[in-house]
C-alpha cells in the first residue's frame, strides 16, 4: 500500500513487540495446531480418506507431545522450576 507521503507500507511487517509478548509458547502452539488438525478430521465436507489421514496426524502429534514435551515439563517441575508456561505456581 502506498501512503500519501509516497512511502510504501509493507502489510507483512508486524508491529514491534518487546519482552515476553514477542514469543509464542511452543507447547500451547503445538496443542493449538493439533486442535486444528482434529477439526479438519471432524469436517464432514472433507473426503473420508483425508479425514482418516488427519486422524493419523493428530494421533502421532499427540503421542509425540506427551512423550517429549510433557516429560520435559514434568522434569522442570520436579527440579523446582516455579514458572511454567509463563505463569508462577
């Protein structure tokens, strides 16, 4: 988009954000993605074979999440970390 002063504005550039707001929690992002995969599997407008593939992806992602990420979080809690997911316990 071209502004009145002739400068070109890039709509793909996000506004500057500082601090913790700059980062997205990878565990919550992973779960959110997996939720969207499950929504695709539940969509009756998607062909059945594709829905089955989405269920397979969902299942594999869920297994990996619990094997890797939940185990890591449990280790953090056991080691005495007081802040998980940006919230103090």
